[in-house]
């Protein structure tokens, strides 16, 4: 997948060279806890130049695990929590930040265990995307957890308050879970899941 992406990227740069801006310099403006705000000076092929404010954040992961409820119905393993920016509750696939030097797959397994207490036989990447390429520099990786099962209790960060829930897959797929639809990254992850599972059927 990485080789294909790089090949496509090189092809795009050749075909659409007139659209690509080149970075001349970059300086840090704000050093936040989970990101830095940076000023990037860039030039266009026609000689124009401008400055852009970029959010430089670590990569993120989210993990899709399908388990079953007490009646045997397939459910997504999800976490319910309060989000400070939206000032609302959301239902999300478990996930978080990729630590420095950590592989995304390792982060996916870690976040699944920390937020839900579940483990998996293995995880595989089913998609990746830039959360907002207009001003963000990072990548969000979506993983599918194979054979997820409870293993330990939660191991949350000091300021995390998270409920673990099993949400029927059908309810999420038909758009009946409002708290899930409040998070754009979750909608992107769900698309990767639908594409991955449809290709297997």
C-alpha cells in the first residue's frame, strides 16, 4: 500500500506540477500539548509566494473491533466520552496518538487495550487519511482488530473518563447513532470498514 501511494504521489507531481507549492521555510509559532502551530512560507510554480498556518500534530490511530452482544448480534466496540472542542458526548472507535518512535500498528493495539481493556489476535490497516489537508500535517490510520476479546481493565490517562459500549453494527451503518455522526474522523473510519468488508464478500 505504501509503495502504491508513493507511486501515485510521484505520478500526481508530474502530471499536476503547476498546482504544487514548494516550502521555503517554516517556523514554530505555538507549542501546544498535542500539536504545534507553525508558519510555513511557500512559493507557487508561477512565482507567487504566501504564508500559511499549519497544525503539526502526531499521527493518530483508530481501531475497529466487531464483538457480539448478549443476544449474539454483531456490535462495534466503542467508547463514549465528552469532547472538549464540540462540548458534547461522542461515540467513537477506540484510538489515540501514535507516540514518538511507535509504529501505528503498535499504537492501535495499545490504544485498544488502554481504552477498552480488549486485546486482539492481530490488527491490519484498512485505510489512512489526512484529517484536514488544508492546514493539518498528520495522518490518521484506521485498523481492524481481528478476534477482539476482553483481557484486562481499562488503563486510561489521568484526565480520561470513558465508557466502553457495544453498539449494533447495523445501527451505525444506517446512521441511527447520533453521537457517532458527530465525529468526522469516525465517519472516515467507517467508510474504510465498509470498503474493506465489501471487498471480502
